[in-house]
C-alpha cells in the first residue's frame, strides 16, 4: 500500500475512533451533571430506560437508521448525540492531519474531550464538572512531563512566564486580602481549600524552578522537567488571570461575574497549552462571548452566559493559529515602536 493510501486509511480510522469516543462523551455530558456513574448502567433510552442493543448504539449510523427515535418507545433522540459524535470525529481528524501520529496528538485529543464535555454541560446546566476541569489539570501536568514537545517551543520565554505568573497570583492575593479586610468577608471552607491548593501549586512551581536553576536533575530529563514547569506556569497564569478578572467584575458590577468552573477550565487549558497560548485564549474568548451575550441579552433579557464554551473555542483556535497570532502581534508592536 502506498504511503498516501495508508495516510487516508489512518484518517478514516481516526475519524471513526473520534465518533466512538464522542459516543462516550455523550454519556459523560448526560450523567456527570447528575452525579451518576459513567460506567453503569449500560447505555439506555433516557425516556423508557430500555437498554440499547449494540446495533442501536453504533456512532453516527444508528441515529440515521432509527430516524432519530428510540426503537422501543419511539420518543425523539436528542440531536446533541449526533452533533457530539460528529464534532469529536471531525476535530480528532483535524488534529491528526495537523499534528500527525505523534504523542502530542494524544495529549491534545485528551484535552479536546474535556473541552467538548465542558462546553455542552456548561451550555445546558451552567456548570463545569470538576471531573473534567480538575481531572484535566492533572492530565495536562502528566502529559506535559511525559511529552515535552507540548511546551518546548516556549522554553526560552519561561522566565517571563514565571514573572507574569507571580504578578497575577500576587494581584489575586491582594484582591482576596482586600475582600476580607474591607468587606469583612468570612473565610469559608471553600476559600481555605482554594488557598491551600493555590499555595501548593505556587510552591510546586517555585520548587521546580529552583531544581532547574540548581541543575539537580538528570540531564536526560531536563526537557521533561522544563515542560512540567511550563505546564504549572500555564495553569497558574490561566486560572489566575480569569480569577483576577472575576474579582474585578465582582467589584465593578457588585455581583458574581465569573464562576469557579471557568477558573478551573482555563487552568486546565493552561496545563496543556502553557502560559502564552493560554493568555492569548483569555483575550480571544471575550470576542465570541460578547457576540453570544448580546444575542442572549436581546433574546432572553438575561446578561449571564455560559463562558466555558468560549474559552474552549478560543483554546482550539490558539492550538492551530496561536503561534502565528503571537508573532503577528509582536511584529506589529515592534513596527510601531
């Protein structure tokens, strides 16, 4: 078989693999908000609860064969099932064509699955499950250590990223302190947990930075450690920047303007993308969110929107075009000065 023929066979394989995984993501989208197991019971109709036979659960195919209705009760099957399967398959294929059969493809595929689940759950329930965001943070750290190619393009900029991270975390700490001092806010259990986790993450990053500077790590693993450090910096810059924006919004509008799920989701994105692409995602997301927010405001008179989906869209844009966008921004800045 010629190399080109084999490539297209792999494309078709990846497409349908994405559809199969998309079928599982549908289970997560339905069950995670309800705090149900994503393993048991087996797939079943949400209306009549009859278990689905394997031939009624073939991704992309069964929905068409059954004409969008349950075989047993004839109730309509949500079009979301087909959309998620097709979207996952299409994005898996795009990632494969762009990155090829490399380890980085597997890492981004895992992040993509988390973003898809977070998007559809947030649109419907206005929440982002911790299983996705927090689990994704650990996944990003794990893959970053295992696959240094995730961040190696930005190793030279890591010093500035560390500085930016310390500034953002410092601003968040000042904002929290002002809340407790001037508003006499009580330290809730959630605040204690948040501060403990933040302290642990910052301490971990400083420890890794110190180990790198001291050179106390086998030379063969230095790239892995730098990649892990870049992941830590990315998650802290991502989570910290949107948390700081939320505090500013709370102060200006006198109400909660950013949910904790969004903070953890951008931290997850940062763990995979590093600080530069995550910061770019932070600035790209409002362009999409603002358009949707205006439409929703006109349609429903409600100014609150699910923001997670727009962070996900921004992250995907930055994966494919982020480096070129940064080069264009820096090039324009250099020309102007």
